[in-house]
């Protein structure tokens, strides 16, 4: 019974480690992009990924650099993607970029707050379960 519990515990901790590493890898590039400037000369287009998957793409210039951002939202048809493209054209956009490597840039600076919160909650649960195991099930 103890070996099964230990195996289950190792699987859970492995999952939590995988989630933490994937969240950190998703967050790290965004943390490096601390500088921002207005985007200039934005060229918007709808990109067909598959037969029923379309995405909005923006090609832009900032300072003396160029950048491309493909927004993560996917649309089932080009008409809906084009509606979102027109809504995006009406906005003013800020380029977030890495000051030491300006080729690392994006218009879509959506920080993964929910994933970070989930990671903190998961690790709180791991520590709490570890405390319960050591307190009530000493080996």
C-alpha cells in the first residue's frame, strides 16, 4: 500500500513540476520584453492555417525594426476573422520588445496570470499534502 501511495505521490509531483516548467517557459519571454513603443505602419491580414482555422496576423514596424505577430485566437471562417481584423485596425497598438534583442517583440502581450495563479495553488496543495503525510502518516 505504501509503494502505491508513493508512486501516486511521485506521479502527482511530476505533473505539478511539468505544469510549473511549462508556465515558466511561457512567462519568461514576456518578462524579458520590458520596453514598449507605439507600432508604426501595421499591415493586417487573415492567415489560413487549415481548412477551418483562420488567424489574424499583424506585420508592423517600430523604431528601426520590423515584427510579426500572429494572434492566438482562431476563427472558423475568414469572415469572422476579418471582422476581428477590422476591430483590431481601429485600435492603437503598442509593441513590447526586449531592449537588448529588439527582434524579440510582440503586439499580443497577454501575460499568463491565470496559469501562474494555478501554479501557485498547485504548489500550495503539494506542500499542504506533504505536511499532512508527514504529520499523520509517519514512516
